[in-house]
């Protein structure tokens, strides 16, 4: 079946421009996550959506970052006025949210963002 | 709060050597524990998981046991192969306000030499 897809796979932009990154989760997955992975670093949690509940935005590094999830499916991560330190791979993951908290996360291939 | 700490890499081993990658966690309640692997040029994928104390997760020759008394979930493999070269991430899933939020360690890079 179809996995998590992300677009674009690569994005090069100039400092100060806005960018939008898209994530299509696995159909039926109620939980959706955004992470950032800088070169050689671990995963940095950004934001988490669960069903119709208010998202957990505690990981967003600044107010230049925002995300939305429309209709409980597709999500868009927007970075305004990009800075060079925003360069990283942005990963999206989805899962079935289970009461035992043991739902596996399925990751997309990521979007590599380069800010010149 | 919840957090995961794993040993820093890189870890370099010869083929057929024994592997241990340490992972300890801090959590409220009873989290589920996971190991994810990222092969070069690929996305993260689940390697194994354990959902309660004393459970052992296993896959592809890798094993990890959920130790509540030591709050650990160390990854082990008896004989590594070159194809195991990858970055390994330990993670936990907590239940906070009915959310299934994941917490990842910083990753440990494994290099296996022939």
C-alpha cells in the first residue's frame, strides 16, 4: 500500500523567502508528526497532530514556523522568512494513535531544504 | 518529563562482532519503547518495539529488552554485518492527554567494516 509521501523532495530557496512543505500521511492514520533532522544530528520534534484535537506545537523553534492539517489528512509545514539555519531535512510521520501508545510511526522520505 | 538518552557514536565494529547500543529513558507512566533504523540514503523505519516491562523486541537478529528497573532498552546483536551500517534511534511513546507523542534519542551511527 501507499506509504507516507512528502513533496517536494528537495527545495532550494533564498534567505527571506517563504516555503511550504507538504505531507500526505497513510490513509486512516489519525496522528501526524513533523520532525527536523539537521546534518548528522538526531530528530528534532516540531509539531504533532492528533485527530481533531489542538496540535502540540511545543517543538516549533520560532513563530516563523507554522503547520496545518486539513480534513484530518494532508499537512503543510510553512516556514516564513527562511534563514540559513533552517536548512535541514524535514520529516513527516503518521501513525494509528492507540490508547496503549504502541502505534508504530511510518516515516516519509523527507524534504531536503537548502536556504542559500 | 519524557526523554531518551542513547550512547554517542559513531560505533565502529568489524563484521561478526557483538553489538550493544545503550539506551536509557525517563518517562511518566508506562511508555512503549522502540528502535528505529535509518540506512544510508533511506528513511527511518521501525526495527523493533516492546510495549511493557520485560518484553523483548526482536527483528533481523537484533534484540532489546524493556527493563523497567533500570529504565533501559539496550539494542544488541550477536554478529553484525556490513549491511547493518546505519544510524539507530531509540524512542519512546508516551501517553500524555491521550496523545501518542514520540520522543527520540539523538541517534547512534554504526559503521561495520568487512
